[in-house]
């Protein structure tokens, strides 16, 4: 019941049937966290390259296409800049050790994201929130069941807001006004207005009440 | 979920809870939309987006609790594998990368701005603007205080070098913070109901009694 179906062309998940795809989401996330902890202590180039090789093997095992790499674009640019800086500051060995170690974690995270459907990760998050909700004081604030509804709402709202911003920009251009002030504030006011109406709609349909009792 | 009902704490009405959820989700979506709207500056190798603008705005407009929840939800949606982080990236790779510390500091940044605005109480647009200015300055300092050491630790740079790298972002962050100082009081004035918010039940007694 906690599984929310997130159907979106936006997702970074790439379906498949490999061992990596079939491994439980919780296990993959735990291994990723373990790898991140190990890499934080690895500074030498050879062990770092070993870890990177291990992650690359997982990548091949999952038979992921190259387009799965698009989620690491931003980090890759940053890594190249930092690697160049490190080479200049501390020499090639240190630069290779750093870039290889960080690439291993980033690539492993990309593998987890690409082989795990979004709704399974959401399910793991909901399970985590359930555990949090059992903590005495937090239990009053954290409501795991409304989390799934909120995630679905975010996905629905992003394109709406991009439309709202475009509309406000068009309106500003029609008035002959330029610059961000002419469209930023109208966009924000419409955004809050949209949220208030959405809240009324959720209340009218009693969606939160069902989320609470089911 | 059966939270034990206590008599001394006021419950939020179902309508208010529905509105809170919609506001939290909408501001999480606004942060995603802002992160996807990138402004290219040739001087920096990283795309500069309006992401931090939305993070600070969520705290200023929604208050500490809903603001933190909105940014936490944004990070959760990104962690779940949707490309909502700066430049259309997403997934856990963004947290694992060198700039992951900045991401993890965002909910706390929203919390700090929200607390500053709440501490100032209900004032005119100018007073609110001053509170927002103090809040965004403290929140940006906090973001750096978390982001820079993580950057230094993950790249084996020494702290001084990491701070030098960080200075490249400061002018852009200043512009975005200034936009929040201009925008937040106007939004709060247009929607007074946003400030009628009470803290979550568990933390409300002293506030409700006042």
C-alpha cells in the first residue's frame, strides 16, 4: 500500500533483468552507503582504481546502455575541474587517487539509480520514515503515508510550474516590461495560489484522511 | 498512523493539513523547476541555477517546519532517481559527488531562514525584509559551513583550497539571496494565511499559549 506508482518519462531508471536489477533496493542502498564510507578513507591511487574497477564490473553486469551516464554529467564536469586542481596542487598520484575514488562512488550511485525503479526507492524511504515515526516525539510530525501522496504531487506540479513561469514571461513581454522582476514575482504569487487551490482539492476529496487510516 | 491525541496541543484542522501538504509539495516542485532553469555564466564550469533561490524562499515563505519539509521532500524525490537537481541530473550520484554536502545542507538552510522570519514576528514589509536578509545570510553561511568541509574531505583538498574554490560561487549566491529578500515579503503580504501557520502539534504548546 505504501508503493506509489510513479509513471514518468523523466525517470532515470532503465529496466532490465540482470542480477543487479533483481537485487533488493534496500541491499543496494546499504552497499552504496558502505562504499561511500570506504572511499572516504582511500587516498592511494591503486586501491581507488581497484574500487572503480569493481564498480565498472557491476555496470557491465547490469548491461546498462551509455545513456545511463547522463545523470552524472554535472558531477563529471566538477570532477575534471577538481582533478586538474589536485594534479597542480599535489601531483598526478593524488589526482588519480581522488578522481578514481570519487568516480567509483558516483558511478555506483548511478548504477543503483538506473537499476532500481523510482517507486522501490520511494518504498524504502517510506519504510525509513515508518521507523522514524516510531521515535516518540518525531511520530507526531512524520506521517509516512502522506509522503507517497506528496511525491506524486511534486511530479505533477513541476511541469505546471514551468508553464506558469512561461505564461508570466509572455505576459511581461506583452506589457513591454523586461527583466526578472517583471515575471518572477507574478510566477511566485501564482505558484502559491496554485498550492492553496491544490490544498483545497486534497481536502475536498479527503485524500489525507484515507492516507491516514489505510 | 495513530499519533496519541493530547488535549493540551491544538490539532491542525484537516483543511490546514491538506493545505500544508500542498504547499510543501508545491515548493518542492518549485525548487525542482528552479534547479532545471539554468542560467549559464561562462566564468564558472558549473551551471548556475536558481536552486538555492528556491531553497531560501521556501524557508522564508513557508516558515521553518514546512520549509524544511519542502526541501527534504525535494531531496528525497531527487534521491529516488528523478532528475530534479541542478542541470537535469538526479539520483544518488549527486549526493555522493564532491558537492553533496551543499545538497545535504539545504533543508537546514531553509530551517534557518524560517526561524529568522518567525523570530521577527509580524512586521511591515521592511521589517520582514530585514528578517529575511538576516536569515538568508545565516543560511548561506551554514550551507558553506557544511558544503566546504565535505568538498575538502571528498577531494582531499585542504580547507583553504576548498574555500578558495567556494568563493567562485559567492557572487551568484549573493544575487539569489537578494532576490529572496525582495520576493519573500511581497509573497507573505499577498498571502497572509502563510504566516497564520502554527508549528506542528508536538512542538506547538508554548507558541499556542502565547
